[in-house]
């Protein structure tokens, strides 16, 4: 078996860094494997991936010791341009990497750079369009594509130069479950039909781990490798299906819902005898008698909103009581973000009424708005415009009329150890989200709105976000979050509303809504249905109580 | 503030810059230097055309020399972004009364990214904005070489100004550069300009002293109306936005790590077996048992569990 990629005792140290980002990594990736790279943000994953096409250290600078060989070529002697015909790299944000305006041109661009003959280019564009199911989109502008379509175009653009190795940095982190399926199916096909070696970093393990042949765990610059089952057994981060398997002591450890379901018969029988998990809706929100009874309540009646020619929300009725955590789910473009921006007073309603804590959010100004409703947008950086974290916190204190240091205090509780002199846009996704949350929470809004809060977060950051949202709820804040992340919903939401085509098509307690849906059910629910369990934590608590 | 060299200059490219600058300078000032009664003055009308061809050739040669092996993809990308910015700014200012915001980009860009980058940035900005606004003509090569000098000068200041007063000093430099640029540019057509009063016009063979003083008067009486607004706009703009723009450029330059050269060294001599021992084995990887279980995270903000490794990304967006 030939190796596609060999690392021989590789260390990477960036200029000015006091310790190596990768430390003495030795590994071997055989041809035709799908390799999953796992690790927390900052563990050295991206550095590892960028070693594969020579960007590290040729482009980034720094010192590389040892040897990286890619399809027999040593990256010391072959700069990225001489590896471009054998390694294709697809970045995290496809839109940031696009050069052309329309799909066909983008697919041809890489080949133009490599000087491939025009008739060959034409043939390969056609082949790639068919291979990735993009034929209908060939003349569409890239900006008019959905997230999944964009990611497939980016993969196609890397494929047209016929690389032997495809490297992907978090290809599905920003996608909804359906779009992620599209991309993963395309990758599966490349590996199985064409024998391409795929090396992929991904935080959303629950989506990808069952497809991997080998898993690399990167932790503090060191790399361990093994089969998915072996690595998952001891990995610090694991999808719910694996955690449930570890809890129940299943051997071999299941990686897919199918395997787990087949092993789960005895567990289901055992759980049937136990009481169902307590309703997560907090009955214990202490009524503040001095306050306005409308405080923290959301009333949306017969809401229409959107663009002149395209109504996004047709007729939405929604009531949220104080202390509830409502998850808005639905496919991309269903109207989730529009509903949130109407609730935040950023967009007027075309018809109907919106009352946030008893007031129309469009009429609220300044501090009154900030202390009633706060929105953390999908891209947290949209809220941040100061040049340092410290200044951002200071500005937030001032506009929230909070004591100096309030924002910084919330931030250090959420994500400890951020240097106040750093630029907000240089932070990792998790840190940026924490900063945006801190800025919004400085004014202590009674209603908190979050748009896709787990996009790009690793498991550690997500775990802290979940803990944080529980605290916020216990303190009596109302939370509405729009998300595709079914596992997040299972952990924190008390209620779920599903939006489709501008209308709310389902609304009810989390368990009732998600368990019955093939798309929105968390993994634990799929394994243990018809039981009422949604998360590994609930199962663990129930088993513990029963002894 | 340490000096950044987005485009490092080799001895050869320094020599090329020097040679081009000498020829470029001659292209401007030769009429002033021509001795009395020289034959050469008969060419006063066709000389601008000759230099107009010579200067861009030399400039192209120098730019390719400066770029050779030293201008990486990162420098080209930054050059492209700044040139596009300046072209868009030129469309805004449209050159009315000399109000050309392009100089803000050239001075600040060159100051943040070094002399080599500045020497390339100046002409590329002028060329890009000329193409966009239809400002292509025989004057273009002269504008380009003069802009290259403005960029070079700002780049040479980098690292030599005390950080506390760098913005006022840069504003002063840009004021000087804006006026000097206008005066130099007058030279390319002034010797052939007709219909000027005698005290303002070029007198063939009258000797350097007379002509320099005529040129001086010409500048003061005709083009100052353009030079002063240009100088004032650039100066005020740098005072107002200089700090923020410089911070953004320096951040870009820090992320691009221009000065970090790729280095390859042999792996330490120990065997592979030792390496595998050094790597964490499954037993030492912290398991989920050690971390709080997902369902039982203590839900007090202050008590949030720290991640197993800090979230801080030591090398973000590499």
C-alpha cells in the first residue's frame, strides 16, 4: 500500500512562538483513505493541514524540522505551487476563497493557473459538474448559492486539477444538517469511486466520524492516530452516540446511530422501567413582583415581514413566557434570522404586532432597547468594531450604563484569559462569540436572541456555551435561539418551534417536537426512541438515581 | 516600532532603484542643467516623448527586479488591495483642485510596509487609478516615477520616527511630498509650454540659475492652487485617520508575517520509537470522565469549567 502522505518526525515552530505548534509528529496516510483530524481550536489542526500542501512553512514562515512527503514529493524542495497539481485545499469559508463570479468559471480557474489545455479544461468542468451534482447551477452567480452548494463548488474547484489528495478545513461546520449531508455524500463518493485521499478537520464529529478510516487527534501540538473506534474510546471530545456507548459500556464502540441502535436493546429495556427525565422548563423562576408582568415576555401576532417582492414571514404567531428557552429550527432561508431581527427591532414588521416585554422594539431607543432585547448575530464580529478587546468592553460598559469592568467580567467568566490588547477579529470563533455575548449581556437584556451560536465552535466552547445558557435561563432571562444544532437544542431548549416557508409549522416542548422528526432528532433520541431521552446527561442521571 | 519589509530589497534591486531614479530625475530636470548654447536644447519638444517611453521601460524593469524572488503572494495581494483602494478613492476625489486622496494610501501603505513596497506601491496606485479614470497620457510615466519616490521616501521613514509623534511627522512629510510632487510634475511640460510671460517661461540656454528661478515663479503663480489643496487634504486626512489606517495595515502585515522566512532543519537525531513514546498515548489523553459530564456542568457563570486546553488560538487564521 503506497502512502499518500508521510510525516517523519515533523515539528513546526512559528516565528516568535516560544513553543512548537506541532511537536514531533510522525504519521502515515495510505492512499484512498478518509482521514478525520480532530482537536480543539488552537491545537494545531490547521497547521497540520497546511503542511500537506507546503503552505506551512513556505507561505506562513516559521521553522519546520523533519520531513513531510506528499505523493513522494518533499515539501522542503517543492513549494505550494509545485504541489498544486496533487493537493487540493478547501478552506473553511468557501466564499472567501472564490475568485470568479459564476460556478463554471470558478471550476476552471485552478486549471487556468496550472496551464491546462482548453479542451481538457472543458471536459473536466463537465465531469466535475456531474460528479458533484452541480450541473443545474453551472451559470449561477456564486453569491446566489446556498451554503451547501457553495461548499460543493469549492470542492469541485479543487477537484478539477485532478489532485490525489483533498484537504478540507471544517467543511460542514457552517452548514445545516441537510446541506452537510450533501457535502459528506459527495466526499464519500470521491473516496469510494475515485480513490482520492481525503484529509478533513471537523468539529461536528457526530456527522462525520462514521465515515472515517483513520482519526488523528491533535492535542497541544501532538498527534495520536488510530481507527475511529479506538480513538473515540479515549478521545476528550466525542459525539453523543459515542458518549452513550461509553456510558453503557458497549463493545465494539458504535460510531453510527445504526450500530448503536442495534446494541441498545438491553439499555432501552432497562430505561423503560425508570422515570422519564424531569421537564426542563424551570418552574423556579422567582416572580419579581415589583416588575412589570410583561417583562421578559414575547408576543408576536400575525406577523408579516420580509422584502417587498419576497415575503419571508407570512403569518407568524408566537408567545414566549419569561424564563423559557425557545429554539427556532428550520432549513436555511426559512425565515429564522428574519424573525430574530424583527424581534430585535432591526427590521419593521410589514403587518401584525410584535411586543417585547410589552413594548414594540422598533420604537425603543438606546438604553431602553439594550436592556429589553439583545441580539447576537450569526457572525458575532458584526457587533464588534473597536480595535482591541479592552476598548470593545469599555464601549459596551458605557452604552449599557453599566459599571466599568462589567463586560470584561462577563467575558472572563465565559472565556477566561483573553488578552485585552488583541484585535477582536484575531480571536477564535469561540472567543469572538464570547465577546459578542458579553457586549450584549452588559446591558442585562431581559430577552436574549442568538442566531446560530454554535457555528464553528469546538466541543469545549460549546460545552461552556450550554452551561452559560442554563445560567442565563435560571436567572430569569428569556432566550430565543435560531440553530441547526440538534444536540444544542436537546441540551438547553425548553421549547422548539419549527419554521418552514415563513410559517410556524410545529411548536411544542422540545421532546415532543424533536423526537418525532427524522431531521431534528438528536442522536440519543434516535437510538433510544420510543423512550423520552434526549441527551447522554439525562440517561446518566436516570441510571445513577436507579443505582 | 520595528521595521517591516513586505518586499525585501537585495543589493541588485537597490542598484536598479537608484539607476531608475537617476534616469527619472534627468527626465525631469535635464532642461535646467543643459549648458548655454547646447545642441541638446533643440530637442526640447521631443524629449518628453523620449523620456515618456524610456521611464516606463526602466520602471517596468526595476519593478520586475524588485519583485524577483522577493515579492511573495502576500505582498502582491496587499499591493492589489491598496491599489484598488486608491483607484476607488481617486474616483471619489476626481482630482478637482488637486484633491487626490490617493496620497493617503501611498504614504501610509509605504510607511507601514517598507521602502521596497512603497517604491512599487506608488506607481501601481497611479497606474490603477489612471486606468479607472481615463487619466492615461504622456504625463503618466512622470507621475508614476514621482509617486514611486513619494512611496520610497515614506518607506524609508519607517522605523525612524518616534512612535509618539509619528502621525504628525508623517503628515508633515506628506505635505512636503504633495507640494514636491506637484513641482516635479510641472517640469515635464514646462520647458515646452508656450505663451507664458517671460519671467515664468523656460529660456533655452539661459543657464540653470535663471531657469530654476523662472521655474520657481511658475510653480508659485500657476500650480500652487493645486499643490496646496492636495497637501492640505493629505495632511489633514493623515492626522485624522492615520492612526487607525496604520493600525489596520500593521495588523495585516503582522498576520501576513512578511519577515518570517520559511526555515527547514533536520529532525532531532533520536529514533522514531522515541517519538512514539513522546506522543500521548490513549491512556494519557484526558477522557471525558475527567471533564465534567455534559449534563452536569455547574451552571454558575463564575464557576464555568475551564477547557482542558485554553481556548486561545495561538496562531489564528494561519
